[in-house]
């Protein structure tokens, strides 16, 4: 079974990779239209929150992922998928969930902007560093011979360039940016969602046959990310709203970028793709759950028990 899963390859069809590139770039451009230079100035204004979020995303999550892999010893391709997700920046819907959860929106947006720019370097370096330390995943890296320079290029192309162009557009044509940002973001998300549906339908047999192997892994991995992010905020004595934001930024990862890198450099390695794909589904579900809990659910549950 190990060999079957690690040898599994998913199919995107003709032009599928290009469509994925385009949709992620559009989404990133839409996110950038909401960003201002002032969001980066937040590093000086609220350094503890930014520093805590940075540690949680780029140091804690990859490290705890590595420890989890050592303890559970999943299939090598699953382990590689977990490392890929952990190396990605926060997802583009993290700001939405932060707003629902009544977190610190300014901190969330600042972390998204900074993490996305840092990811151009941090994602490839973090992934290759941790993957090379675990012998089963190091063997796959040697076998596939990933070109790190090309990884830098594609991450910069998909994340960095749309982010910079979007912020420039916001700066020089703010009125148009405010009018168009919602439409562009919705179009990008719907476009990407349609692509995911088509891609799943083309690989439905593989997904249904193997997804039960990754459900528990993704649940535990995501839980550690959310709890760890929240705990880092508490460790820095940050307000509750800041802790919520850091937890969401750590637990809502850009799995779309992970899938793009998997299909671009790992020959559509099925085990990796299954982890990233299921994470993309699960973090939306858990995002709504924790947002509801932090906004109204916590109070409702307390009232329920007090009246019991």
C-alpha cells in the first residue's frame, strides 16, 4: 500500500496547470487591492503581534509538523505534503474568517501581506530544509531533484508580482481599487473553485479511494496549527483579538499554492496532492466553526450550561 500511495499520480488535464496559475494570481491580485503601505508600517506599531505571528507561521508550524511526522511516521508522500502545506503562507480567506471571529483585522491583513512577501523566499527554503532532515522525504527530493531556483521563480510569479501590482494599483487608483476589489476576489475564488471541482471529478476515483488515509492527519495537523498559533499570542501576552488572528493566520494555509508547487515540481505526486487538497477543504470547514465559536458560539454555549 505504501508504494501504491507514494506512486499515485493525479491528472490535471491539458492546460490545467496554467489555469491554476492564473486563478491563484487573480486571487492574490484581488487580495492586494485591499492592502496599503500602512499595513506594513504595523511592524513598528504592533511589533509583538507581527513577531508572534511570524514565529507561529514560519518557525513553529514547520517545526511542529516535522515532530508530528517523526512521531506518526506517515507515508513519505503524505509527510512531504504536510511539510509543503506548513511551508506555505496564510490562505487568502484568513482575513474573512478573522473578521467573522471578531479578531484583529489590522493585524490579520498585515500578517497576510508580510507573510505573502516573505513566502517568496521562506516557502521554498522552509520546505526543502525540513524535508531534507527526514530520511523518507529526503529520498523523494533526491529522486525528483527539485530545482530550487525554479521554485523561487514560480512562487514569486504567483504571489509576489500580483501582490506588488495590486498594491501599486491601490496606491495610484484607490477609487477604482475599492470598487473592483470585491468583484476581482470573488471572480478569482469562483474561477479557482470551478477548477478544483473539475480537477476533483477527473481524479474522483483516486480521491475516494485514498482520502480516508489523510483525514485524521490533516485534522491533527490543522488542530496543532490553530492551537499553536493561539498559544503564541498568549505567550506574548497579546489581547484576545490578536490571539484569534494569529491562530487563524497559522491554521488557514494557502493550500492552493501548495497544490500548484506539487503539480509543477513533484510530478503530480498523489499523496502530497491529497494532503494539500483535503487541507484546502478542511480549513474552510474549521474556519467557519471557530469563527462561529469565537463570535457567538462561546457565549451561547455558556448560556446553555448556565440555564441547564
